[in-house]
């Protein structure tokens, strides 16, 4: 006769179900012990959050603090104004369009409603054999050909075989349909 045996479940399923909560508790206890409690002023906590890097061999030498953004902007503005004045004095002695009109190009920058100024991108390509100063006068002209404004730019030490650019901005031509053009360009 065949006896029916009671259904046996594999032992490993019961053991793993019983061990899972115990393993979870062990991991939590170990993690809590590693953290050491809620006191964040302990030396162990401070060391555990530091970045590992080589200690400096000498203390840093005292240096002057970095320039502020306003000081940097003022310095750049002073350089731009100095270059503009040099360009204006250079162009005063030029008859006609100058010797560098072919090295300079200008393109209009798109106008947005409510803009406070009209802008044009001026590019200078130095085809010479050494760096040079370029003085450029850009005129903003309306549809009838009337010159609304004239802006002078200076390009100091333009490198050879490279193109440098600046924006010519005019408040007088703001809000008016105008076209920029190169009036004079002089290499010196």
C-alpha cells in the first residue's frame, strides 16, 4: 500500500524567511553603531566628513584679495575708453576711408522691442605680418541715408591672421530702423 506522506517543505525556504528580519536588524544595529549617535561635534564625525587630500607643506603666503566684479568692470571700461580715445585721435588725421577698410566688416545685430540701444558686430582681420592697432568708425544710417550716430572703436594689438570682434552700440539709433556701415578704418 501506498502511504501518504505529509508534505514536506524545503528547509531552506523557512530558514531564509526567518533570517531575513534578523539580518535586517543586524545591518541596522551595525549602521547605528558606526554612526555613533546624534552628537555631530565628535572628532570621529568630523574626520569622517573630510575630503582626503594631501596636507599643505607650508602655510599659504598672504596675498592681496582678488578684485571685485565692480573693480574688474571698471578696469575693462577704462581700457575700452582708452582704446576709443586712441582710435578717435588716429582717425582725425585720416583722409577718406583709411587704409584698413578691406580688413573690417560689420553686421547688424537683431533688434528686440524695447531695446535701449542699437548694436552692430564689428570684425577686424589683421592680414599683416605683425600685431597692429585698428581704429574703426561705424555709422548707423537710417533708410533715407541720414547718419543717426557715429561710434568709434579701438582694437589694440589685433593678432596676425586672426579675427577679433567688438560690438558698436548706439543709443541715438535705438528704436529706429537703421543699418551700420564702416565709415573709416585705419591700421597703425
